[in-house]
């Protein structure tokens, strides 16, 4: 019995890692929303990297101290990290900008269209093919996202499709596409490293992207408005929490990408929508309807289908 349980835990370790990452990301995103009235989208994005960097460095040192070796870095790896970092910055900026258009759960819901975009882009550009059953699981999860949009906006299905010209919907789709490309490129960067440990490869990839994004976005912010750093210092406590939760969430996402296909990770990652609904209800007191409960059940169904069909 104990050996069977251990075997299950090892087989599906990426699922537990993904759920942990989703919890951390939900926490980070809610904290980012609280910073929105005080800092610009660029500043909120930058604090993710600046305050998260010490956590990532400590994590890598711990991995090395327990016996995992550092992989060799080469030009192709750096190119992948630059591309992934660019899409990560774009996706985060778009996500933060969504807060001014819709409440917390809906903002996250639009961004989570990345699950099906990962499947499409992954198949077209990265040869990450998935089965019809897994495709069905992803579609079920995306259906839950559409239901959330209807429930939160209190609109009917006909008006939902008529409203596709709304700016926030296009921003949400672009946000999902940016995060989809980011995740797929991250996995490619992890896979080309030569370390025997995928976890160390993931950690070094994370550190490289954090450093590159920290520098690039910091230079841009200094050029645009050098006084913004004073505002960040003034709001350092919530900024630090954003950075720390972001670092833990990224550690989880990168580790999961190292262990299995991105489409699988993103499908399970849709559980973040459940967490965001709970945050919306408990913290921001925006309520939860029957349709939202249905959406939660659909997400759970999609995750169970994926787990049953990935062994």
C-alpha cells in the first residue's frame, strides 16, 4: 500500500508541483492587483524579478549543495531565455492592464486561454502533439473560462459573442498567447541544457530569465521615469510579497515544464481559476454564482481526464 502510494506520487509529481505553482501565482496576482493603484504596470512587473531574485539564487544554491551539478550555458540557451523573457514581460504587462477592465477572476480567466493556445502553438511550432482525449480535456477547461466570463459579466451567450470587439478581450487573448509562447520557449531552453537533473536545468533557466528581465525592464523604467524606483521603495512591503510569491510560483512552473509537456502543465494549471474565484469571493468580496460553481466542476473534470490519460 505504501509503495503504491509512493509510486503514484512519483508518477504525478509534476501535478503537485503545478498545483503549488498555481496557488503561488494566484497569491501573486492578487497582490499585484493591490499594487495597481500605486505603481505602474512596468513597476509591478519589475518587482516580480527584483524581490524574487534572492529566492531563486537561494534555491539554486540549495540544489547545488544537495549534489546537483550546474549545466553549461551556451548561446542558443541565452537566445531562448531572451525570447522567453520578452514574452513573459509582455504577458505580465497585459495581465496587469486587465485589472482596470474587469474584476480579479475575469482578468485571470482571459489570461488562462493560454491552455488551448499552448496546445495549438506547441503542435504548430514545437512538435508538442497531444491526443484527442487531452484536447477534449483542454476544451472542457476553456469552456469553464467562458462560463466564468458570462457569470461575472452577467450577460447572455449572444451578447458574449457580440462583445468580441471589446478591448479587454483582445488584451486577454494576447496575454494568453504571450504566456503560451513563454512557457513553450522555457521548456525548449530547459531541454537543451546538459545537466543530468531537469530540476537544476529548470532552476538555472529561471535564474537566467529573471536576471535578463530585471536588467532589460529596469533600464526601460529608468529611461522612462527614474523616479518610479522611489515609489517601489515606498511600497516595498507588498512589492516584496509579490516578488517572493512570484519566485516560488516560477520555481513550480519551470520545474513542471522540465518534467512533462507544457500542454499538460497548463491544463492542470487551470486550477488557478478556481483559486482566483475563491480569492475574489473571500478577499475582494465579489461573490460567486452557480455558473462559477459549474465552471469549477468543469475544471476539475478536465484535470481528472488528463491525469487518467497521462501515465
